[in-house]
């Protein structure tokens, strides 16, 4: 019976057909192409191997007996660079059936006798392609798991929450290859401040219960308000996710919850519909890791950051300064610190009320963030006193930071009852020169107490400069002479003479 060919539709599958008989090669190629498959034809083993290095195929239909290389020899060469490619051997005579032991040894998927006709060929092709699809899913799952295992340490390292959220999106793009996505996260309910940067957003949940976008890539980059990117049906899906923590779909979009236990922290939105179970399983695993990392980052920030200003608390800032001093010592790099005191905070509190004073401190935290580099940091060491640590920075660079802070401060206003307050501050700047003293003059290993001593030396000098600045007027800074590293004995004497109690 003549075969009735259906309308050709692209199957999305590719097949390498290998046979030394040109008539069979051409006839079989036409049959497979009528099925919608992409066909690469090779008249021998060497050509087949060349094509495999050039193209990715789902299935190989391989003639068993060929003059240049036998099918067994071709399979052996193929397995040297691909253990998962699906192969079906073909032969023209039933007496030439490869033995069962060879099928197992070569790890091939089947055998087809050419005399059995086209329908039997297509049956074996369907079997081979289904096997290839299953293998590809397994490989994809294994690769996805390996990718998640590789990026998990990056997610769980200590880092700012803003950086973590943006990094999660780029890591997700690496997992699935999507370019348009955004992530929204519900913060810990005990946090009170809002922390915003120009490239990503971290909006803490307040009494208004509004969920805002915190990080975005592709066309969602820079978006903040959910209504700017989602219609009413999308907003409804968000509400469902926050209530039950289950994956939802809206049109061609996927909403994946970020959950730790029974708590939903937020969700990841993908501008793509993810329906396959294998892909969803990878997303679940990734989302679970991301949610735990987010929660840990939130707890870390609550423990190390001042909730009002967003800068580090005193104890942690001093720890980081000590760490930076140790790094500067070993790398022979300079380091500068700025001691800052907010002028007339008491006046604002007394005349406009403590809420106005709190707004002044919160604004100050934003000014610091805009004025310093990523590797710099600020810490609150008292009610209205702060330090700014500038690793790898000499005195001229520190004064430039001081200038930027002053220029930003004068633009900020606090509105109280019947009065407007302009912010100003007094700063003391001290720099530590790159180490020139011979390291052999120090004990080995160098005790941690030495760096604690140098911290106290720098803080004391910066404090003296700050009080000198307060005497000259608002929005000024005074610079001390750059310091050299103390000899070990001198640092210990200086440390013992300073009252280090809080």
C-alpha cells in the first residue's frame, strides 16, 4: 500500500542518517523530512563524525556494514565524545543482526532491518526520538542541579540584601536563559526602614502592606510599583501566591513563590510560561535556596545595620575597620577614615520633635550611601556621630568624599512645625599611609591586639579633628597629618593609654 504523507510540520528534531547506498540514503532522507525532521545525510563513517562535530542531533540512524568504517567502529568513535547520543543500527540482511552483547556493549538503542519497510523504520525513529527526549530531560535536570550547587555558595555568602536580590535574578537567567524577569520580596516584619538604590529596590513592608519590586532585569529594570508592570489579573495572582505559596500562571507568565517553611517572603516573576515538570522542579529547588538566602540576609542586616540610617552599627563597623586595617597592613595600601557629627540635631529634636530628628538621621544615611564607593562603608558610633571608612584611599581622596557629603547635605531639608532645617555636619579626616616599616620588626604571627590598637589611634585622631572642625563652623572638615604605622611597642603603649570602654 502506498504511504499517504501528511502535511509536513517541523518536529523540532534532527536526525543524522548514515548509509553508503546513495539510493537508500536519498529515499530515507525524503521519508524523514516528510515527517518534519531535520536530516543530515552522510555516505560514510568519517563524514558522519565530521557532521556530529558540526551539528547537534537527537538521533543517529547508522548503517551497520560500510566499506570505510563499520557501524561498530563509528559508534566507538561517537562514544568518545558523546555518551548520550541515541543510535539505531540498520542492516540490509536479517542474518547480519548484530549480537545482543554488542548492543549492550556499544550502548545503542535499537536495531532495524531495512527489509521490514518504511512503517517499521518510522516506528524505530519514534522510539529513538522519545529516548533522546528522555535523556535530554535527565541531562537538563542534572545540569540544572549542578548549576544550582555551583551558585549556592554565592547566594549564601555575606552580602548586602540589594546585591543578593539582583544577583538571584542573574543566576536565574543563567539557569533558564530568560532575560525579562523581576523579583519582589517581602521583608522581615521587624524591620522599620526603607533602603533604596538607583538600580534596584528593597521596600520594607510597612503598615500600608504594599509589595514593591526590589530588583529587575530586562524591561523590568528600574521598576518599583507592581501596578506599573502587572494588570489586574496579575495583581490577583500575586495575592493568591502570598496566601497559599503555590506556583501560578497568568497568560504567558510564571509566578514562583519564595517560601521558607510556611512563610512566603515574596515571589519571582518570569516573563515566560514554564509548564514542564523538569523545569518547574529546577525552579522550586532554586527558589527554595534563594528564599533561605534572602531570609538569612535579612537577619544579617537586622543584626549588623542601624535600622534608622541603614549604616552599620558601632560594634560591627569597628570589626570591619579592624579587618580593613589588617588587609591594608599586609597589602601596603593606604586607608582613610572620616569622623562625622551631625550639627544641631538636639535643636531639631527639641523644636521640631524627635520624629523630625529621626528623619534627619535617615536622610544622613542616604547621603553617605550616595557619597561613597561600593567598597567603602559607614557606621553609626553614637547618637549623631558616624565613621566612614575608605580603604585604599589617601588624604586627597578622603577630602573629595568630604566635599561630596557637604554638597549633598545642603540639598536636604527637614520640615518641622513652622520651620525648615538645613542639614549640616562637622568632619574630621585622618589617613594612614601605606606601610613602609619593615615587617620583620613585628612579632610573628602579629597579634590581633596590634590592629585593635591602630583602630583606637585612628579613631582618637579623627575625633580630635572633628571637634576642631566644630569650632570653625557648620559643614566643614579638618584634616590631620597622614599617619604612619606605629611600631608594635608604640601601638601597645598608645592602646594602653586610651580608654577603650564604650
